């Protein structure tokens, strides 16, 4: 994000001088999940740019010409509307997450194992490390000790019978082919 917004790829040593620009852009940009900017969700109103104070816009002109008691009432109204904004944003996030879960669940293929099946476990330590791409991705074998049907996880034990300390999800296991 820093490279995109502040163009630090020219000189990487001065990123700390440009971080405030990145934070400003992030806080004033509308999020697609909430339909609001983080600034508006925090303060209950849109950002007032410094240039808007020098060159009068309609928004700043109406705000400047309000008497003190009316402007205070206006600000209290904005603060009361903040709860509604945050509730709408929360509902939007829940809808977005439900849609993402639905799309993700379509892609997941559930694997079914029985007790006493021999399985190999995925070694996530080497998953995204390019310099370890020749290391084995699976380790084991393990024997399935117990099946938890409700959540798709399995309790494992080593081939010698000693229990494996954690339950493992079905997507991290693959069946050992009998030879």
C-alpha cells in the first residue's frame, strides 16, 4: 500500500516522511465493504480539506455562518447519526463476509476419512517460502484416531501409537495410497 500511495519506490529510505500521506489517503478513501470512509465512521462527518477553508465551498459556507448554538446542535445531530452509520457499516460487513464465505465454501472439497485410515499432514511451515520449494510438503504418516463429524476435524496419532497434540482440519490431510 505504501508503494502504491506514496510512490516510495524512487527512494526507499524516506518512507517515514511519506507515511502520513498514506494514512490520510487510507482514512479518507471509501471502503467497499462498509460504503463509508474510516474517517466518517470515526468522527461522524466527512473530511474537511484544508483548501475548503481558504476557498469557500457550499459546505464550509453553511458551517461557518451558523450561530454557535445552532452549530452545536448540528454537531450533536451528526454524532447521533454516527451510531446509525456504524450500524449500517457493520451490517454491510456482515453481508460482505457472508457472500465471501458462500463463494469460498463452493470451492472447498470436503474430504472424508474413517478411523484407522493412514493420512499425511500438510507442512504449512514451508508453504510460502520460495527458498524451501524442494522440501517435502507433506509429513507423516499418521493414523486417524477420532473423527469429529460436526466440524470436519480429526484427532491423529503417530504410527507408533503416541497421540498427536492437536486436532487437524480435513483440508490439511491427504490419504496415504496403499502400495
